C-alpha cells in the first residue's frame, strides 16, 4: 500500500484483517469502538469513517482472493449490526438484501 490515503494512515489493512480473522475464529462480532481500541485509537466519528475505508480495502482484497468478506463482523455497539457503510457499500447487496438496515430481517442476513 502506498500510504497515501487517510484509510492507509489509520491502520494497515493486513493488521485489521488479522483482528477480523481472530473475531471470526472466536465466532463473535466486534464493535467499531473495540476494533479502534485494538488498533490503539479512541473512538471518534472521523476515526470510525477512516476505519470503514480500511474495511472496504480489506473486503476488496479478500474478494480478489476469493475469500469471504470480513467487514460484516464490525458492528454498532447499539444493536450488534454492521453500520451504514457496510449496507451502502455493497455488502448487503451482494447477499441480495435490499431491505432495512436494522431489525429482524437485517439480523437474519448478518
């Protein structure tokens, strides 16, 4: 990676991927705040947005390798579902979901 974007400066996608693989192996989701904390940051909206950009990179690289997406494991603390970025960036659409981003249908998808 060139390190030229804010996402690259927040965290290395490989490091974020390692945290997500650990969450997947533990069969648990991780909140944005928890993941930022593991990366050495306090939660803030700008840091969360930068993390979302890194998550997009992680999923794009996984897709290129034929691996499953991992960003879906990063969730809002309030309801345990992925944030808006995952829903609008195509994660839900790739699964054929066009409904709401919250509630029982969204939870079933995730």
